[in-house]
C-alpha cells in the first residue's frame, strides 16, 4: 500500500490550470522527487497535498485513508509535514521556539510547553542546529534558515515530509550537508518528497522522480531513466545535462573513475 496516493489532482487559478490531472503514489520509506521547469506546478502540488489550496478536482489518500478536503491542521496530526519555498520564521522568537511550534501543531500527544521544547531539542539535534538554538532567525545564514524549516517539520513527528527546494541558494558544501541530512531521515524510516532544481541532490537522494510540465505529468520513473528521457531533456534538463550524465554513467558502468 502506498503511504501517499494522489489521484487526478486539479487546481485552477482563474482560467489557468496550475495542476491538470496529476496522479502519483509515494511508497512508505522512499524518497520521491518532483522536478520540472519554473511555473510547472511543483509548489502548487505541495500546496494541494498540504491543503493550503483547495482542490478543484481529484482525491488524496494518506496511510490508507481518504484525506481529501481535510484542513491543514488535521493533516499535520495525521503525520504530513512540509517546508516552505520562501522561508518565513517568526523573527521575534528564538530558533528553539520556532521549532517548538512544529511540535505544538504536529503532535496530538504532546500537550505541555516542556514537551514541545523537548521535541524541538531533539529536532535541533538531528538537523545540526542545536548550537544555534538560542539564536534569533535574522542571525541565521540562509542554509541555517533552511535547516530551521526542516527542524520545524521534523518536530511535528511526521510520517512524511514534503520539502520545497531546501537546497535552493545553498553553496556546494551546504548542499552536501543537506543531502546527508535528508539521507539520514530516510535511514530513520521517514518517507520524503523533494521538490528540487539542484539535480545533483535529486540524483543522490531520489528512488523515483516525477517530472511536471505545464501542470501535468511529463514523465515518472527511476532517476536514470527519467533524466535520459528525451521529453524531459527537451522540456527541462537541456542537452548539456543529458550528455554529461550519460558520459558519467558510462564511465561508472565501465568501472572508470568519474
Ligand atoms: N496563488 C496563486 N494564484 C495565481 N496563480 C498561481 C498561484 N500559485 C501559483 N500560481 C501559478 O501556477 C503556476 C504554477 O506555479 P508553481 O508556483 O506551482 O510553480 P513551481 O513549479 O513551483 O515553480 P518554481 O520552480 O519557480 O518554484 C504558475 O503559472 C503560477 O503563476
Ligand atoms: Mg515552487
């Protein structure tokens, strides 16, 4: 049974179909990537799943239950957590308190301030942010603000986390650290959906990838197949990426050094 199942999702803004009949399944324990050009509908898809936007059509099942139309706070309690592409922490609250808000909304079991803070501390440990727990968000680098998003989502005690471009704007070293963090979440048994433009991260992390283009599914499959699909190269990746990837792949297959 898939943990998350989306059937024929449709979201319209006026006359524009931002999502036009998108269906997919995410299996428990996998990292599922969503890629595609700017404006393809990736963030809209995440907003549809997390009920930030109301569906104009389609249905969503989570852990075997129909969750279509449930409000965001009910989805959080069921174990669906997300991050936001535009990071907006509460500036007047410490990093620790910002993360504790995740615990407050996510965990039905945790009812006291101490319990929320304890869950926050555990999430800060897991994301490497513990030394900055007392910082105020404006003191953080972009990479740390992205980690704060991940920590807040983790503090909710989710079964699935939906990441919207947590690598965007990070440098090489910061991307490597974020890849390691997402890998550690998978190893801990979490199911992860990553929306991402950083292809190095997509290839390092994803078990399967779905490509969106103009609000519709263009391709889906294991990374090697998807990135060499001519439709995907044409619409998104470009010829340069495809050539570089197939050369690197051939070298690996031949036992050569990349
Ligand atoms: N709240 C909204 N109101 C009107 N149009 C919207 C709204 N949100 C998204 N759209 C439109 O829906 C389409 C899909 O946008 P979306 O933000 O989902 O793209 P994306 O794939 O996340 O792009 P990016 O890679 O740039 O983040 C775009 O045409 C966008 O302008
Ligand atoms: Mg987006």
